């Protein structure tokens, strides 16, 4: 294959993606071209041609994207806070909306003034929240809990890469975040529990990328989407010290449901609903009261 002008390659890739129903075809075409060229998207305007080899590689990627393989599985990376994470088949792709919970978590750690704080990320996936916090708060002792055997290698790989980049080690636990007695050695000592667990009600409409390519265990959580959150909140109550913070992301249909679950433990005060930029309920935060966990 001969070299091809970048502009026309982008146009035909965007057309192919649009025909396949990809929601943002032009942006995705540009990001795939940037990936093939190994430059930032903003630099592609300065590169006139793709080599024959780059053109072939792009064609393969466009064909996969047209099959609704998530863009991040093709480029291999996703972002949380200031941390780049490796992602691919088998692991959930961190979402921009989770940045809201991450920002709340950093604000809480700043406000509570603990040095060093103990932080537990339940349902850690690629390690997005745990590793972003470890990067932003190198004084923190961060624990990440993940159950899925396919997600764990991604978590280990990302944790290793962050350590190599100079961040402190995060303690990884292959464990069920809903199991009674989880992390018993930390009970009553944790300053912050954060979680973006699986929370979509079974049978909900989800994007084809999610339905066909992301792990089901990462997304769905029973008929009402609360099967993981219910027991996870009980574990959070047991792990947190009095005054410790909790933040859990949830489905936008379940704001009141999650508040009800947190209230029912009688172990929290200042239970608050937080909304995303579109005004949808996105996560709940709460502060552990003094008193025994249920
Ligand atoms: C929605 S993903 C979120 C991953 C990550 N926290 C993020 O924000 O990108 C939920 C993760 O929880 C894991 N998971 C599901 N059930 C679990 C359980 N009972 N215990 C621990 N992890 C679980 C899934 O494998 C998946 O990696």
C-alpha cells in the first residue's frame, strides 16, 4: 500500500465509523489516526501522510471500532486524574464521570488532615481510583480490592507501572468486596472507602461497546443494580473509623436507593447525593458516625 494523505484517511475512516453507528465517528477517526502515528490528536494536522504500513494498521483498527470494540481497548489507555491506565479486553474502562468521585475523595482527604490516610478502593478494576489517589496523595496507604481474574492482571500491571514511575506501592487484594469479614485486619481504621462498583440493573439498555465487549461482572449487579452495593456498604461501615468518609458511584436511577442503603446501616451521617454535569445523581458520600457498625 502506498502512502496516503492524512486528511482523506480521516474522512474515509469517519465515514466508515458513522455507517457502523459509532456515536462520535470523526473524533474516533482522529484519535485512531493519532494512535497509529504515535502523536497527540492535536499534532495530526502537521503530518501530511500515513505510510503504507500505518494505513494498513489504521484499516484494522477502524474495522474493529466498526464492530464497536471500545476506542480505549484499541488505543490501550484510559485516564483517571493524572494517571494513564492500560486497559484492554477483560477490564472495565474508567469513565470520565468517575472523576467527580475522585475529586470528592481528594477534597475529603485534604479536609480530614490525616497523615498518612488509609484508603480502600472496593471493586478496583484497572486500579483507576486507587492509583490516581496514590499518585495525588503519596502519603496515603492505599488498598485496592478486585475479584475478577481477568481484571486482576490489568490492576497488577497498572500498579507496577505506577510504582516504576515513582508512585508509592498500592496493596492489592484479590477478594470479594461483598464478603463478610473483608480486610478484617483494617476494621475500624480506614479513613476513606471509595467504590465505583458494578451497578447497572440487569436488562438495562447499554451501549453496544459495553454490551458486546466490556466484562458483564464489571457492569451489571442484579435486577435493581444494587446487589453489590448493599453488602459493600456494610463492609465500608465496618472498615471505617469514626469520622471516616465513604463515596460510592451508582446508576442514575438509584440515587434514592443508595441513600436508603447507607441510612439503613445507622452507621453514617452527612449522607449526600452528588450530581454529574448533566444533573444526574452520580454518587453518594457519607461520614462514619461514632458507634458500632451493624
Ligand atoms: C464498574 S467497574 C469499576 C472499576 C474501577 N473502579 C473504575 O472506576 O474504573 C467494577 C469492578 O468491580 C469488580 N467487581 C465486581 N464484583 C466484585 C466483587 N464482588 N468484589 C470485588 N470486585 C468486584 C469488577 O470486576 C470490575 O472490575
